[in-house]
C-alpha cells in the first residue's frame, strides 16, 4: 500500500504541473460592485485538482515514513519525472545539463536507498 500511495502521489504531482502549464491560464480574479469572480480553463482546473490530490497523498505518505528519508526521495523522483514529462508532453527544450541533472537526482535517490 505504501508503494501504491507513492506512485499515485508521483502521478498526480506530475499530471497536475503538466496540466496547469498546458492549460496556460493561472486564473483571472475579478472584483466589481461587491461581487467576486474567478475563471480558469478546464485543463488548468484539472491540473489544480490533481495537484491538490497529490498534496493530500503526500501528507499521508509523510505520516507513514521518516520525513528526512521519504521527502527527498519523493521530491527527487518527482523532479526527474517532471523533466521527462515536460520534454515529452510540453515539447520543452532540454540540454546535456538538464538530462545530467535528472540523472544525478536519480543517482541520489539510489544512494539514499543503499543499505550501509
């Protein structure tokens, strides 16, 4: 169950960020004549919802593990997945340094999991 929660967290985190970027709309807030309005594209709203779900999952995950252990691992894997997803889905440019940085993150996660 722990691994499933971590995988779901990673999926919702990456999906949330990619969808918010893809939606291209951070939202518009209006306040006129005592009325308050907020509008956002449906893609951005879906991304926002995914990101909220990922936050809720992460709060549960940190209760199940030592924070000093799980936070760097989850965040490191999430960062590497975000790099890959942004290249694949958003067609963002990448360089040797981008890929090298992602590889170093993955190496760090592996090192943290080695038993001493």
